[in-house]
C-alpha cells in the first residue's frame, strides 16, 4: 500500500484534473480516502496542509466537515450531552449506541446537517472533506451516510475513512466491523 503522502498526492491530482477524476461514476462526486485508525493524528495534520495546498495552489474552496463535531452537536440538541453521558452510565454502551443511531437517523438526521453545512457552495470551486468519521463508531456506519447524501450533493466530497481495506472495494470501519463491499466509489 502506498503512503498517506503518495495517496494524498494522487487525490490532489484527481481533484484538480479537468474533468475531475475522483469518482468512478459521474453522478456520484464522492471518493473515500482510507487510512489506518492508528494514523488519525497524522491524517489530521496532513489534511490541514492538504487543504492549504488546494486553496493556495488551485484556488479551491475546501470545506472541512467534522463528523464528530456534528454528531456531538446533534446529541446536544436532541437530548443534551450531560443527559446522554448519565444514560450511558446507567444503561450501558449498547443502549447508548442505539440512542446515537436513532438521533442521527430519525431525530436529527446526520445527512440533513451535512447538507445544511454545505449549502450554497459552488460545485465548480468547492471540495468537501468529511473528517473524524471514527467518532461515529460503533453507532453509525459511513456507508449509510454516503447513501443518505447520494444524489443530493454535487460538490466533490471526500470521506476520510479510518479503517482497513479488504480487496479492491471492501472496507472495514475502524478495522473492526465485517468488511462492507457496498462502496461504489473510488477508494484511495
């Protein structure tokens, strides 16, 4: 497997190509950048530099969307973080994960919040980086997120995915879940 630096260079080349080359399908402007969960801090550091490079060298407007920040915001709005922590302590982790899943799918859908955050961005100038996906583990899988925004986002979107690759299109979220082979997007 190539290094983070080499794969980011390939992603950069594909993001600035005309036409853009991040997707296997023209109707889905998504790609996944897979990295090992142990590389989270290095990935965040490299991502900050990557954003600067795209903005300075190619005049791209990069919107970094922290899935962790959105998740905590939605939990706070739905139930309050303090209430949630107490409920987890009293009822256990499985019930807490079920609650998070319900909040992110029914009460305050994660996909709606992402769509609100990116509304008004120009697809020809902008790039969206979905980061900190590991915070969703184990309550919410990223494949559900991509399916939820499919057909609703025209802006090139890269999901930075902490997990392991299995075969050409299989991904194991956080290296723990059974591999999901439903991803129909390009994986870096």
